[in-house]
């Protein structure tokens, strides 16, 4: 492939360290239309951990989270800015292989007229359509995502500081204002049949969009946004020692 990408570093989260990444936008983007994409490799199963979330502390409004739930399903849950429960999608599939990298894309566009088009979940390039719970948001519902003063976190639920993630994460992307499909971020290797990372080009990240590569190049810190937006994250209980070369391109589907 001429467009396959190389992911050089990942970041290790350890629940024992209470490690997570956090950022609070200073201006507002879109709370109705956005895409979250990242690669993850589980360090712990049968344990609820937030992969991506936005929420105030202690307030049941402006909440959106993607959680690897304690039954090893993926759960997408949301309350709109008015405090109404408006989204709950829980997969029938379980994800409990600690030896492989998964790629997750969640594309949200609540402006869509058809309810099932408002939140789409893809794992390894394939859309998940089988859910044990299916509550789709109302048209034009705003989750508070990308809104000023609503913290965004990877690896923890800001509402009460729980659901800490244990495992690896790599190439975390948020696109503010556009609902994208997985082929923006990955491609199927026709030799192996595996879903592999793609060289990322031409992405318009929007006001609060970001890209976290954890490359730790000269002058960078762990939470630096490399999209060009400068939407950097603060790393809590994470250090250079938590950067790792076990990545989706260095170790797809295998590991120690």
C-alpha cells in the first residue's frame, strides 16, 4: 500500500496509577457532529473503563462517553445539554482479546433525519449494527462535546473520577464538525485481511479537533496535539516511561 501509515508509539494507562489525559476547550465547536477514532489494546477485561468521554464533574448533563464495559461490550452513552438521557448503545459483541489491537471509530451526527444514522460505531473498519440496547439521540441533540468548559478525557470518567482505563492507546483523533467513516483512518491489508492504520491526510479537524500521536518528538510532551490546532491535553500520572513501541503497526494481533 502507498497509503498505509506507521504508528511509532503508544501510551500505556495503568489503573493503579490513576492515569488519564484531560483537556477543557476554551471555545465551542460542534456538540452534534463529530468523530472519535483511536486504537486500543486492553490490559484488563471485565472492568469498566472510559476510552473517551466528555462531562462536567458531578453534573448529569453534557455527557458523552465510549466505555469498554465490565461485561466486555462497548457502551456509548449520552445526556444532552439539557440534562436529558438521550443515547444508549451497547454492543452484543464482546471485546476481550488482550493480545490484539482494536480500532474504534464513533461517528456522531444528530442532525440526521434517520435516528439510526445519528450515532455509528465501527470496530476494525466494520460497522457494528447489533446492539442489546438501542436508544438513539433525538434530532439535533447536543451532547456538550467540543463545548467550552466541558472537559474531554481519555482513560477516565470526569463525572466522578471513576472508570479508569487499563491498557494501551495509540493515534487518538477527534474531528470536530464532521462525521467520518473508518476509511479515513485505516485500510484492509489484502494480503492478511487485517485492518491496518492509514497515512492520515486531508482531515479538517475543526475548532476542537485534535490528534495525539505520542511520538514524543523534540519539543513535544505526551499530550501534545499534532493536528496543527494546538489543542493539547494534560497528562495526569503519565510519564515518558509510559510511552511504548508496541503499536498497531509494530504488533498487530500479537503481543506479550
